[in-house]
C-alpha cells in the first residue's frame, strides 16, 4: 500500500471524474486506496423497510468511495488543490506540508 498523505477530516478537491472541482471533507479512508468524501460521488440506494429495526423504506442518497488518486488536499492560501510532502521539524515531529508554498498542514 502507498504512503497515505490524506487523513480523515481533511478538506479535499476532486480532480477527476463526474464530480471534478467539488470540495468536501474526508469521512473515511479505506484500506484499498479509496476515500469517502462528504457529498461527493453520491448514489441512490433503494432501502427495504424493516419494522423490527425501525427502518423506513425508500430511496436514500449515500456516498460511495472514490480513488485516492482522484483527490487533492485543498490549500486555503492558494484556493486550489495541492500536492503534499513530509518534513521533520526541529522538535522531531513528522508533519505534512504543501509543496507549492511550503506551508505546514499539521500544526
């Protein structure tokens, strides 16, 4: 598996596919190099009612995973998606930084 540069809670921009240009927060990072992005790559799921569990039937919108190569971390300074690198600080912590302006992501 590749080195994960995107974490849960990060704001990302979709760079490929039907939702190209949309922004959202990462809800979950899956094992197979896929991520769930909030309100991106939505699909309709038909749900059968289950009175025992208290589930009403109908059509539900839900996010489906998108490949991690199709998203970029959003840089609030440049207002665009940006590449990520890793750097060690003086105190020994390993942090992520934006490649374009060398600003640290993790504070």
